[in-house]
């Protein structure tokens, strides 16, 4: 028996298989050895490859289970953007207790909660509540479903009852009440990140599509220990439910996620002159039948200027004309950095998609100029699929 035990102790623990992609475009595949504040180590064959965190785009665990949400769930978002999908939520005292759809349980201070939304699986409810959240009203709000809309009451939340059936609430007129929690549609808390906010190092995504916004993620033995940007500690006892650690924030920025600093239209002020992540018919982008989830579709003539503040090294995109276009589109496309021409080309409707990479080091203002090259001023357009800047 003692000999068998010794053999077991000498057998190394199985390391999870992982793929690590870097900002330079390289990929390391092998066994995940370690994760800490400074680097991620992948064992490829007999070699350990250490990649500094600033160079990492994404770490994907290959044996992670497929992400799937139940038919009904509750969304809980923290003040730093961390989002949990929950099978059940209970409020007791100053705590919010979460039973995640993955089976994991968490207890979080109420001061770290941004909102709780019941029936989050319903797209219309999420959209309606998203518009409410965007209003940024400086008070707590308690919502019930009133016919076809969410009806809110403004005030300040107190502690929840120990039995979890009600929550203290002081209305704006000073009246104190205990509001029933079994009737609520949503709770919106007037909680904010304050002071010097720690930078986001990565986002941890698990099999329940939960997304944790982390200032630190460290693998300690089998436990992945995460400190969120808002200061909440979350520990995964094993890596089994973890799908990926996404380190790409601010290292890659898609232009469809940016708002132009300036925009100049020189034709038909009422027309749609550009769209984000869609073609001009609000359909998915297709170049020669290949779909792209990110990109800009621009109608000539148009000038867009983006403030990129000298923080990026390269601009990349695939230039082409959407497969849906039937007009004889022919445009002249110019890219400028701080008023200096970087690149110029023409794009016609039948041209094959063309990938481009431009040097934008130290460029503070990046300008896209689009003009028709010939013909009447209708139907001339170009798609900048996957248009992005990288550090």
C-alpha cells in the first residue's frame, strides 16, 4: 500500500491544454503551467514558453465545456462591468448571494452591485432595462413589471431582511418602506467605481458565459484566483469551467467600437453614409461571401477622423465591396495620419478583397477620406472589414 501511494505521489498532475495568442500574431499551444500578474507560461513539448502579459491577446482553454444558458436566468452586473448569469439571487442584510448557472456560489457586498435584472433571457426586457441604465440617474431604483413596461421607484436602498423577502427603501420624500423582493423585475443601484480605478488586465469568461473584469488573475495550484477591478475576490476551485482569459482590452481597438472625433458628409445629409458591423442595408458584412462580424461600411463622399492619441502601432483592415452591392461602385480611399497621407487606393465593386497594414506609430488623429472615382454620386461604397488598430 505504501509503495502504491508513493507511485501516485510521483505522478505529475495533468496540466490543462491551452492555446495562447499574442499581439505579434504568434500562437503557443501546449499545457498551461502558470498564470500570474507578469506572465503566462505554456509548456510546448519539453519547453516552457513564458509570455509577458502586455504581449498576450487571449488564453483559451481547449477542454472547456461549451457555453450554454438556461431558458430562464437573472443577470447581476457589478460596478466594474463584471456580469454574472444566475439561476437564483438572494439578498440578505448587506449581501447579495448568487447561485450561478454553472453551479458556483458567490456572496458579494451590495455596494459592489450595479444592478439585478430578472428574466434577463428576454431580449426585449434586456433592451428596455439597458435604456434605463444608460440614463445614469443618481438614485437607487426599484422596478416592477407594470403591464408592458418596467415601472421604477426612486430612492435609496437599505439592508435586506434576514429572510430575504424584502429590502429597506427610503423614498425621495423621506418615507421609509420595506419593498417586497418577490415582486421585483429589477434593482438598479446608485453605486459607482470611485477614486483611482485599477486598470483592467483581462476578462475571464467561463462556461456559463459569465464575464469577470479582472485587475489580477493568478493560478495558485488548481485555483484561479481573480481580483476584479471593483475589488471583489472570486476563486475558481478548478479551471474546468473556465473558457478563456481575454487580455486584449486596449491592445486591439476596432473602429466600429469608436466614435469619430469629426465627421464630414458632402452629399445628402439625410442619407446613411456609414454603418458599424453591418452593410448599408443593415445586414451582416460579406466580402466575396465571407462573413465579418466587425467592420465599417462607408458611402462616398465621406471623411471620418478618429482620435487614437499616438497609442497604437498598426492599422489593419480588409478592403472590399459588400457582396450585396449591385451598383457599379468605384471609390478612391485615402488614409491620413495627423494630416499626412499614409496610403491611397481605389476599390471597385468586382475587386477581390485586399488586406492592408499601415504604420500608425505616434499618429494622434487618423483620418479616412472616401470619394467616388467616377459616375453619378450614388451607390459608391467600400467596406473596411475588421478595421482596427493594435499596440
